[in-house]
């Protein structure tokens, strides 16, 4: 979905189009997928006033208007088994 279309849907929903929302939208649109923490990290580098709650609210709003789809992915991060050596 294009940025202009998303902004229009946000306006139709009654959302104000703030600098923070535009910043978050740009970050979200520049990546195919990323997590909320990653979005927050990138946004807070550009605007220290953005908090994690702002990011989560924006993600929820974008999901509600059909602009994004939430995906949960998990990977197993177990260290490889140590080789046993006979002494």
C-alpha cells in the first residue's frame, strides 16, 4: 500500500498526521518486515520523544486499517552440541 493511501485511511479514521506518525510510517515502509523493537530503535534515533507505546499504537492502527499484516516468527537459538572428547 502506498504512503499516500495509508495517510488517507488514517485521516478517514480520525487520526492526526503528526511528524512522529510520518516518521514511523517511513520506517515501516522502508523494510519488508521488522519487529516493533526494531522500529522503535530506528525511530528513537531520529526522534528521542518517541516511546515504545507510540510504536505499538501505530502498529495496531495500521493493522486495523489493513495497511500491514502482523506476523510472528520464531527461531531456535541453541548452541551446537559440544563435541565430547575422550581423555
